[in-house]
């Protein structure tokens, strides 16, 4: 549990590595024909879960002095996936592990066993894999076979990314999205990372009569990379953009990629539309000026931004809207309900209408205690809310932040904040 004192923050902070990028690079490196070195300035529980799982699948992985050394998998007949609470680790590695192992033991913690795995499991079953039961813990048996995979696109883009990463081990395969592929940017990140490691994915856009497809040719293989740089994380940089927009104090985030394909890069446009100013100097982004215009955010392609943006909405006078948030109910918590409860507990005004959320901001909150329901994004939202609160904000389950940003409170205090364990 932490308490965060109402105190404005400002200054310069380095970006943490992009978790989504790191997962994909680690998997590609572990499947490559030659070793790799990956530059990663910090790790987290989710990234650690992917490294642990890749070790259980036969790769030799060490992390010293901000460098990950990856010696590719020896393709054991038996392997394991140890995702802890990382949905990305589980969903990417289910098809990947089945493409190299005859049997895989899979476990999971927290809410992860109850998060949806269909239609991925159904497609894997129809391509040679059997499951001892349909949710973790389970045992997968049988090698995943090449062929045509077809799934609806509105459940999880990670199902598509996992099959894409598995395809080079299987042979020529096509993955088809039925309907709009939500969080499409994460699939683009997967494709870009695969290309970085030597595998080309051919994309055929949807038409009026056909669906979007992704094809990986036969006899393609990942190739190791030296000193491969993981880019800065837009999901976590969003914290500092929102902090600057809430108070008007200038914050500079170093090591960011303006042209990133990460979905949460959209935070730039949201903050700018709300009235703040963004200035680039190479790979350093400075945010200044208080946001004053209510937000109107479509969450379909960037659901993870809702918690931090809810704090920003409370700091802007007027009603902000967040629409198409259905998939937020399937995260580490029911994030729609959890965000609404957090705003209410801190004295804000919020209403839910189906999968849409509306927050009427007054520019300030009362503060108080909130339950972060073991969700790292709720910890971030609660800390940001303290910037506009009359009283300290007490964060229950604040240790959940280690899932993605273990040094968050250290960085908060480095920028002049006051967050302490209680």
C-alpha cells in the first residue's frame, strides 16, 4: 500500500522499455537460428514471465547490465509456459510453444485462467493440438500444423500475433480476421518485429467481399540480432503526459519514438486535443500546458489508456466520454467498473452506460483510499488523481505496479512527488 501526497511533479524522466515490443523481440530471438543480444534498460514481472517461459521452452536467456543474451531454443519435446499474470505471455506463447514442442505444461495466476482463450484454442485444436482442459492449468499435446487459420477479430489481437510468431516454425500459413481486427496496431508491431528478425509477413487488406489476411511463406526463419534496441513504452509514457496535462508543469520523457506503431502513441493526439503542447527534440518529448478541453475517446484501438485518462478527465471541467470499452472488462480487472469505482471513491462524478464511461470533471478531487484491485493501470490512475486531490490518495494493492513498471514510485518521487509505502 502506498500513499501519494497532493504535490505537482515536473522535470525529465527516461522512458521505460516497451513491454509489448520486448515480448515480441524475445520470442523472435528465442526462435531464431542464431543468438541475439537485446538492449533492455529495465524489466518487469510481465517481461520476466516471458523470459522464464522461453527458458522452459529450451532457450538459454540471461539478463545482465541491461543486455539480454538469447541463445535460441533447442526445440525440446516437452516444454512449459509460466505466464504468472501476463496475458500477453500466455496468448503469444500458446501457439509458439505448440509449434516447437510435442507437449507443453501451462499454468497461470490471478484472473488470467478466466480470461478468454477462444477462438484461439478452437483453431489450435483443428490444427493438431489437444488440451487436457480449456483453461489453465492444462497440458497441450501435439505439434501445431501449418494451414489456414480463421478467427473473429474482436476478442484479442494477441491471438493473431501468437499465430504469426508460430508460423515460421510450421510452414506456409495464412491467418484470416473475420470482421474488424481490434487493437490492430499490436499486430502491426508483431509484423514489424518479425521483419526486424528476418521474417516477412504479407498482408492482404479487407475488401467488401474478403477479410484481412496475413500470410507467412514456407521456409522462412527468424535470424538473430545484435544489440537490438527495445523502444520506449507509450503505454507507460502516457502517465507522464497526463501528469503534465493535469498540472501544466512541464515534463520531458527521453528515449521515445515519435513514429512508433504502438497503439498507445495516440496519447499524444489526445493530450494535444485537450489543450496541452507537445514539443519534440530528437527522441525527447516535452509536454507542457494544462489540458482544458473535455475528452472524447474511442477506446477500441487503445483500451489500456482508460485508467490514466480517467484521472485527466477529472481534472478538466466538463463531461468527457470514453466509448467502446467492452474489452476492458476482460483485463487484470473489470477495468470499466474498477475505473468508475476509483473515480467515485475519490469524490468524482462518473456514470456507465453499457460499455461506455462518462466522467464529469470539476478540476479537483477529494482524495482518500482506493482499491487498485491488483491492477497496475489502476495504481497509475490513483497516483495521477493525487495531483488534483485535496487530500492524499491511499492506494491499496499498489504492489501491482511491478507487473509493468516496478520503478514507478521511484520515478514519481524523482520528479518531485511524494509517494511512500505505508
